[in-house]
C-alpha cells in the first residue's frame, strides 16, 4: 500500500503563498492521478485539485482556481500544490490522495 506524506503547511499571512508537497513511498505514484483535498475546521473534506499521471492535465475546484497550481515530479515521487493569494478561508488541513490512499494531512493557517 502506498504511503503518502504531506508537508509544507504552516502559518501564512493573507495574500501570502505556500507550496505543499506530497511524497509517495512507491513508484506506482507516477501511474496514477494525484488529488489534493482540504478540510476546514468544522467542515467536510472537499476536493481541491487533481493532476493526471504525467501532469499534462489538471483540474481545480472553483475555490482555488486561479490561485493554485498542482504539479508533480514522478522521478521523485512527489506532488506539489502551490498556493498564492491565500485567504483566511483557505485555512484547512490539506490532504493528498491516490486511489484509496490518503496522507495524514498538513495544516495551513492563514491569519495575520
């Protein structure tokens, strides 16, 4: 079973940027879609972005579209979520997912 580990979260001011990473333990990483989700306090987990195996195609939720870029480096078994123009409503725990495998999440707090 593939292990996924997110990193890169933290405290950032409104308008700031962060790059989240998702490291996979298995080279099958490069053969599967990779998705990012987030769960804000007191809310359900929601999908944010997906990239196809080669990274050629991406898709974004309206809530992050235009402010986020999902990418991947299959040689390193790592996916990224670059976020900019962060807002307080982006405060959440961010998770990566491949098929039924989820990471444990990395917390992003947007506050001044």
